[in-house]
């Protein structure tokens, strides 16, 4: 006896459900999530871009400085997460996230940075944040994450320790 077969997933009984490419982890013209260049310490600069957030990084002073520019919210935090994971794959000694270009961050952005901190600790990377604007800094203070993260006024200060 053969097992009964299931009908294909359909949307309202019409045709098979097809997921957009972005849901399948593939970049689309509106959601380019692939890096333009692989991050290596020898590469002076690389970049990820999304609709509302651009993340650049460069080797500087014995570490890597990651610079997001734009709001880090629910739609933009995956772009930041992907960039941070690419940088951490190189296992730098020091990684600084320079937030001078981030005027707004919600809880998903904070969660992305907490995840990056956990990966950094596991890899033996010293991670620091720099250049927090007042709105973003207040979120870290309210959640008492300013006691967890190393926060410095500038990326250069964070790189030097």
C-alpha cells in the first residue's frame, strides 16, 4: 500500500505558493544582502547595503571599524547582522562598531549588537561601540547595556582600548 500524497501548498486554493527570493536568502534588487567584497584585514573597505541602512567596514589601527549609516530597525537589522557576521568570520583582534551615523535604533538593532558581542567573546575578539548619539545611548542606558558593552566617544579611542 502506498502512502497518501498531500496536495501542494496553495494560496486560497489557486496555484502553488511561491516565496519571494528575499525569503529564500537570495538577494533581490530591492534587498541586496550580499557583500560587495569579502571582509579581510587586507581589504581597506567593504560594504553591505539595504533600503535604509548602509554598513561599511575597514581595517584600521590593528582592528576593524564597522560603520552603519541610517536607522537600525526591524527591517535594517538583518543587514547589520549579516555585515557583523562577515567581519567576525575574519576573527579580528578588535572590532569597533561606530554608531555616529545611527540616529535611531530599536530593540532588534540592540539584539543584533548583543548577538555580535556574544560571538565576539566566543571568538576572543574585543568588541566596542563608539559615537553613540543621545537617543541611541539612552536605549543602552535604560536597558543597562552600557555596563555590558565597552562604549567610547570615538572609534579611535575604542581601537586604542
